[in-house]
């Protein structure tokens, strides 16, 4: 029952997700950071685990045309929106996959994997990271973004206003009111879903050291970690060690 409700919630989230987030400057910046952090070569095959409406993957593919990309998510509504963003010849596919089960890929299939704001929501983050480690090539790159403990939306909105002021020093109040009025009903739904997410006891919001240890224990080396997205999320770049050093096969 709880699982069914959770899944329903992600379907509902899909309805409001892009309308709110794609207007939010810190989310736009997160797309840039993910693209820069992964920085794939043109011949890479990459995976977005929990791709949602495809924003991260589409951004990466636009930055580096030629990469082959696979986005997976269990929400049909999210995937429908993701597919609508892709033109036929872009080398991107989206698949319905539940990240609580083994990933439907062979070992070492990918050069890079991104997992943005998803790890907290799966049943067992260690299981997902081990699966990601399995499907990554040796020396493959891992990029994880995940909320820190007690994440809040208000610092993200404050960051949005700060950036908007920088972009449009005179017009920002008008732009802000316009955005708020335009998105009001969907913004309300968005905020309610976020409140639910923040209070969900079964979700995994991690301290920095916990995340670092978890990623290490699942077979990766951690190259860098910092706070992003209004300081509400960890941004971790790691890799699967080469030459037999990795703990996973
Ligand atoms: C906050 S959204 C993030 C989407 C995207 N990564 C982004 O950054 O825009 C979380 C996504 O995780 C997906 N998700 C949650 N649990 C999942 C699971 N067990 N299997 C597959 N996808 C899952 C949801 O459907 C949703 O699309």
C-alpha cells in the first residue's frame, strides 16, 4: 500500500516537475554541474539512474552530441515526458526500470553513470550503488547528487531569488511575481510533495561522511564532494577503480 502510494506520488510529481523546476535557477545550475562533473567523451555510453523527466540526460547529450545514453526510471509519467524531449536520432533511450531490483544491463556496459536526487528514495542505497558499480566499466565515472539531512526548499528558493537579482537587477521583482502567479497551482502541489518527501521516514538523507563511506564501501573511490543546490544536496564525483582494485566485478 505504502509502495503504491509512493509510486502514485512520483506520477503526480511528473505532472508538476518541469513547470516548477525548469524555472528554478539553482536547478538549471545543477544541470550545468552534472554535465561538467560527468564531462563525457563523445564515444561514451552513459546511464541516468532515476532519470525522471530526462532533464539531466538531455542536458548532457546536448553538451556532448554523439554519446549514447540510457535513462531509467519506474515512473511511466516521468518517462513519457522524458521521451517527448528527444528527437529520434539522438542516441538516447528511456526504459522503465525499478531501481530496487538488479539493473537489466551487463557488467561494465557504461562509461559513466549519473544518479541525481534518487538514491534517498530507493529501498537500499547500497544495493543500487553496487548495481551501478557492476554496470560501470573500470575507471568509469560516477556522479551522485543526493539531499543532505533535513533538506528544505526555502534555501533553494532564496538562491533562485539571489540569482534572478543578479541576472535582471531591475526587472527581477516583476519576473518573480510573474513566475509565482503563472505556476501557483502547480507550485502548491510541488511544495506539498516535497513536504511529504522531507517527512518520509523510510527515505535516506545522509550526512557527508555517511555518503562518502557508503560510496567507498560499494566499490568506488570518491574524487570530490561538495554541497550544491542551495546547499541542500551533496554532489559527489567518484570512479570505479581500474586494474583489479575494485571490490565489485
Ligand atoms: C526527484 S526525482 C529526480 C529526477 C531526475 N534525476 C532529476 O534530477 O531531475 C526522483 C526520481 O526517482 C524516481 N524513482 C524513485 N524511486 C525509484 C525506483 N525504485 N526505481 C526507479 N525510479 C525511482 C522517481 O520516479 C523520480 O523520477
